C-alpha cells in the first residue's frame, strides 16, 4: 500500500490539493501497524491508507486538520496505554511515533521530488527517500527531504546533511537514524523494486494466483505454451504474458534474487521441464504444485540427471501454506500467503528513540 500512497500523494499534489502524510516511524511493544505504514489526510478530510485504525487514527486525523492550518510538521508520540487505551477500546499496549508532514502544492521542489518517486515506482526502479524528522518544519521548506537514485544523483536536499554521511542497512526497508552534525533524526525509506512473480502455467489455479498476487504488490508474468490460455482476456492483471515452448522459456526471462517462480503447469512432465531450468537460476523462491508422490517422482528423475538433494530441498513443494486448501481459489490463497511470508523482511525496521 505504501508505494500506491506515494502515487496517490503526487496525484493529489499535482491537482492542487493540500495533504498531510502520516507515517509510522517508530514503534515498541504491540501496535496495530509496523514501521513504514502510512496514510494521507486530505484538506477535504478524506483518509487514504491506514496507520492502525481506531483511536490512534482518529487522533491523527484530528491533528492533521490543525496542521493543515498551521502548515508545519509534527512528531506525534502516541502511547497505547492508560486512559487512551481504555477509551479507545484498544488492547495493543505498545508505543508508536508518527511523523505528520504537510505536503502543499506550492512547494514546487517537493512536488518535483514526488513526481520522481512516482516515475521510479511506475518504472520499477529502486531509490531511497530521506525525510528530516522534526517538529515545526514549514510546509514550504525546500530542504526537508531528498531522494537518492541508484546512479548517485539526488533530488531535493536536506540542509546540513551530506547524503554520504548516511549509514543505513540496504536490507532493511525502513530506518529511523541519527546523522548530521547535530545528531538529527532522519527517516530512510527504500523504494525497492517490485518483486516479480513468474507463473508457469495458465490454468485455473494460476488465474486466482495472478489476481491475488497483483493485489498484494507483486509484478506478474504468466508463461504457457497455449495462447488460448495465456492471453490478456484471461489474465488482465498480468504485467507480461509469454507464450512459448516451456523448454525455452527461461531464455526470454530475467530472473533475479527478488524473483518468485511458481510452477503450476498442466502436468508433471511440464513441471519437471520448468523445475529443471529454474534450479539453474538465481530465483529467491521456487515453488511447485502437486502431491508429495508427484514431487518425489520428479525429484528422483532430476537427481538421476545430476541435481543434488540440497538443490531440491530449496524448492517449496507442495507449494503454499498448509491450510487444507481444496478449490482453485483456496489453493491460490495458500500460495500467495506463502509468497507474502517469504517476501516479509527477515529483519525488522531499525528504530531510534526520539
């Protein structure tokens, strides 16, 4: 949802709307949402996205109305305990800090920066957004945020901060860090490449997998050798559709560690052909549908062809979370659930106590 909110933020700004962008920058204990969750509050009072709902979100909305008039930023420290907890019917009991940032269209430098973020997201190009975290930053401040591109170029600026001073972990999606001469706080967000899902097979299960995976933020490529199955009419949500001989499919694909390969073809012979090629790629995830009996038959054949037991143990098969799924829709839920679990960062966002 976060990336979509940046797209929405730019659309609102480019149409002349004033907004407040609220982001969770720190949390401890049990809280409704994790670091990086965000929402937009428009000058019309509309809420887009969520930082947790309930009393927390209500108070954020009320504060946003004030900030739209005061035209400055605010670090909202919300404690999910005591009277606030009881009044809101919340049982989380943790602490959360949110940064409420006024984004006004008259700040043309900031709007240009958000346009660049939009272009990076649409073109699936990585980048890093750095935001100064401080109470009272004016909405028209042109030195409160910067965007780092992969080629080293920067858009925007933060007064007193050299981007080279920033020391952050590239494997963590969000960090609240201290840097600069005054030890100020900065929120660092990686605008990462959208993970790609390659679905081999265009049958019934694949239809629902494509729909669900697209909904939760994956880029979808469908591969099959049957044009009557692999086409835009059946897979309108697919970013790419490749109709080709499965023996040669990988020659036309770029597989990286952020790629997910799903083997859901119409038969075990086709599954074997795809798995044989998939094992030679850098894919971060390979999953194959089917029973344990089918899996063992394919594994035995591949081991006879020289593949090791260790290689085959990296494959998720039977594919999907164990939820006793039976229908194509249920199987798709279990598969996409496993993709979400695999995609989730192993390390939580680093946090700095303000």
